[in-house]
C-alpha cells in the first residue's frame, strides 16, 4: 500500500517523464544503421528486389555531398543494368539531395519545380509521392514542420491511392509515418505502422526486434501495459537470437520502465539493472540511454526508501543535443524532486518541481498534437479535391459514352423512324379500339340505368294502384282499420330503397355521371346521405311523386327537403 501511495503522489511527474524517455529510446533505436550497404552491390540483387535494396540505401544516406557521388554511381549502374524504373527513382533522389544541399531558396524553388515536372511526366505514379515524402520527412526530422508535414501528408494520400502496402519497400514509408505519429503522440496509429512493418516479409531495413520494441512503446503510451510487455519480450527474444546487444538492452530497459510505471518497483529493478548492464557495454552507442536508465533505477530505489543506494545513481549527465536531453532532464528533475522530498529538504524539492513544470510546458509546446490535426484537415480537403477530380473524369467518360450512343442512334435513325411510325399507327388503332369499347360500356350503362328507372316507375304505378284500391276498400268498410294499417306499412316497406338497392342504383348512376358524387363531396362536403340521394334523383329529372315513392317518403317531405336544400345551396337546385 505504501508503494501505491507513493506512486499516486508522483504519478503526474512519472507519466510525463515516461513520455519523452520512451520517445528517446524509439528514435535512438531507429537512428542506427544495421547494414553496411554499398551501391555497387545492387547488381547482386534479384531484379525484383533492386528497388527494395535501393530504398534501404536511400534510408542510410546522411544527406551529405558524398551522397551525391553515390547517386551518380547508382545512375551509371542503372544504365548498365538497363533498368529504366530504377533510373527514374535515382533521378528523383538526385533532385531531392540537390534540394537539401543547395543554400539558395531561389535555387531550391527551381529544383522543386523541375522535380515535380519530371515525376508528373512519368507513367510511374509512385515517383511524385516518393519525392514529396523524401523532401517532407527530411524537413520533419530537421524540425521544419511547416514545410515538412504538408508534403508528408500529401505523399501519404497519394500512396494510399496506389495501395502502397503491397510494395516490397513499403517499410520505407512505414518508418517515417511511425516517427510522425509517435512524435505527435498518436500512439495507436504509430503502432499500426509497426504492425504493418512486422507483416512485410520483404523488409530490408531493420530486424523484427526494432519493430517489436517500438510497437511496445506505442502500447506502453496508451496504457495497454500487458500488450506492451508482450512486445518488449518479443524484442528481447529476437535481439538475443541475432546477438543485437544494443536493441536487447533497450528493450530490457523498456520492460523495466513498464513495471516502474505500474508501481512494481522491485520487479522493475530486475530489468532496469539488467538493461543497464547490457547498455553499459555499448555505452559509446547510447550514452544518454544509460544515463536515463540510471535515473529510473534511482527513482525505484527512492520509492522503496533505499536512499543511500539511490544516491549512487544520481550522477548528472550533460548532453549537447537539445531534443534528446529533454527526456533525460525531465526524468532527472522528477527523480531529484523525489529525493529531496525523502530527505526533507523541501526547499530544493520545490525548486526542482518548479523546474520540472517549466520543462513540461516547453515540451508540450513542441509536441502539441494540434499541429498534426491541422495538417490532417488539409489532407481531408485535398482528398476531397481528388475525389472531385475523379468524379469529373467519370462524368467526362459518361459524356463520351453518351455521344457514341447518339451517333449510333443517328446512324440507325431511318430504320428507327419507320419502326416508330408503324408503332404509332398500331398505338392509334389500339387507342380507337379502347375508346370504342369505353363508349359501348357507357351506352350499356345508360341503358341499364334507364331500364332500372323504368322498372321503378312501373313499380310506383303498381303501388299507387294498390294504394288506391286499399283506400276504396277502406271507404267501403271491406277492411278493418287494423288490417288497412298493416297493408300500408308493408307497402311502405316495399318501396323504401334498401342500402343494397341504393348501392346498385349508385353504381349504375356513376357509370353515366362519373364525377357527380365526387364533385358533390369536393364542393359540398357537409351534405347528408338523404340530400345526396335527393340530388341524384333530381339529376334524373323525375317527378316529385316518383321521387317520394322511390325514397319511401311523402311528396311533402320531398318538397320540404328540396326547400331546405335550395335555401342551404341556392345554386344546387333550379328555382
């Protein structure tokens, strides 16, 4: 529990210290050359691996004047090999190195423009992004972000359209993209490029231990500690197998720092001591890494209250490199502030903490991730423009296809015109037939309606006759009052139209006057069913008596209903 409390107390300082220290280890690992390559040995390579060998050569060159001689030698070799593709890459590198080594900005601009013209004329679409990447990543390494990042991102965009992951030399780009995203603390993307490099069986630049170690650093930084441990152990295993003591020492130290950050100081010391021992044997290669490891050991010992033992590892180290010294100084200030806290010299502890905060702020400015986000936005805009160009090209292709189709139609216009004319005649004939059929159906419907009305009239006449006879019989006292009422009621029920009769009538009516009911509903939406039926019978110009009999009501009711309807809608009924 004591260790945990101490860890939580200093966690802000420890995390910040770890950030730049692992960055130091990553770049010191990648900065060393693994191969002693020579331009003349490119002739020994199989034809399909020449480019891969060339990219590895290019990576190891230091951008010095002596490299121009190597490039000239390479161009002569490409002539002897009759390899025009390799010759184009050599030309691009010549442009890039001339650009690096020319002091005049005017000359730089002229060289850059000439290189762009050269690459744009080639059928090899990789030449342009290769040139942008070479110039941009060098500017990035030199600290010129304003110039370097736009070129790197433009190169990245163009390479992705070419599916550069399939190139044998893809790791040439993976390394630069790893550095870029790692520097700006986008560790998931940085890890992605390490994983891609590990999958590239043609990688010719570094051993797997390098990539395992750097992937471990990425997972370390976004707190996937278990995964980081796995990759550090893989790095140690591969480095031991290849007898790569430098990377072995670095990976061991990183594994120790992982346990240190988790507050497991006893376990961390095992690997930190082992890493220090390995690194001290190669101290000429990485002296700052040795000094940094000493500070981690001192911090672990202080956290375990071994003050006297910790003092042995507190010797300062001075570096002339302003970038690499940042991480060491951060760890040194963190450790010294803890030391003076432990020895109760609170004034010195406070002073070191103040210095640490100042250093932290200066580092934050240098590694502000917002810079990369701005350029990613520019990349998105450029991507949009490229997609727009693609769409315009597709539209142009479609236009050409359309013109060809039009030309074909004109060619066969005569035959098509005859066919269309014949088709028109057939259509007209078919239309006349359909029209005649419609007129026949309408006439048939009119006939049916007239027949229906005639039947109703006959029925009404019969009803009147029967009613008259009943009245005469009633006056002659041949029937009782109760029997007369019974016959009248039965008669009234027989003359009232049922809903079924109404629907049958309405169906025949609509065939003759198809829009009658819909127009009523549209313009007079508050008419009740009785008024609608009255208007339909009025449209047939039936006598009032017939209408009354058909509806099963008296003539007075018909008159009253007509009066109310005329008052309500004067224009519906004639005066």
